[in-house]
């Protein structure tokens, strides 16, 4: 049995493996339930990452704008 690492699973998930390696991983996912479970966790984590919406706090934006207004360079 070939050992497939979590890094290889991640590359497979994002289609960054060679076709040969992808075929090996696909075959392993069909027979190795522990590997399949690990892959499903990666799939779910990737979906959750895509749903996260990040934005800075308003306080941070205000500080940046305040700093920028003090640093304006006059146009000649």
C-alpha cells in the first residue's frame, strides 16, 4: 500500500498533482476509508474557507485614513 500524505491530498484537491499521481490517489480513495475520511475533511475545510468573509474593523480603517490624511504630499 502506498502512503499518501495530507499534503498530497491537498494538492489533489486543488488539482495540483500530475495525472499519474491523481490516478493513484483516486484509486486509494476508493479502498482506504481512513484516507477517504481525511480527504472529506479537507474538502469541507476548503468549502468553509471559501465562505469566510473578512474585513478590517472600522477602528482600523479610521486609523489608516487618519494617517493617510496627515501624510498627503502637495501636488506641484
